[in-house]
C-alpha cells in the first residue's frame, strides 16, 4: 500500500531533485564541497524534512509548510550563487530552477488549502 508521500507529486519531484543535486554537488571542487555544496544539500534535506513533518501533524501543518517555503527560497538563492560562481552550468541551473519552480507551485497550492 502506498503512503501519502509516495503518491504526492511534491514528494516525488523533491526526491528526484535531491538525487540530482547530490550527484551534482559531489562534482564540486573540494573547497566548495564544504561551503556551497553543504548549503545546497542541507537546505534540500531540511525542505524535505519539513514536508514529511507536515504530513505527521494536524496542528502545525501550515507552520511547517511555511518553514518549507522559506527553505525553498534559500535553496533557490544557493543555487543561483552556485551558478554565479561557475559551479553550476547554465543548463544545469535552468533544469534545477525549473524543478524548484514546479515544487514551489505544488507547495503554494498545498499551503492554500490548509486553514490558518
């Protein structure tokens, strides 16, 4: 039997993005793996963790999804910085940013249906 996370497009897209990101950041130069790669990876994991936590609670669901939204914004910032520092090519950036836009739309739709 499939759980809510495996059926939801936001979890599938986020998981796919995280796998892509981990493969991408492992190719960063050594000095950037402890700086830029760490920031990108930590934000991606934190974002996913907020999504998971939000499925396990009723009282704090909206609060957790709003925290996920902030983490997604950080992820976009770090991705943009990695492209500016030439750690991410233009085509990689377009792919990643497009995925994050899609995830952001899914998250926004989810937040809208949660009562305040």
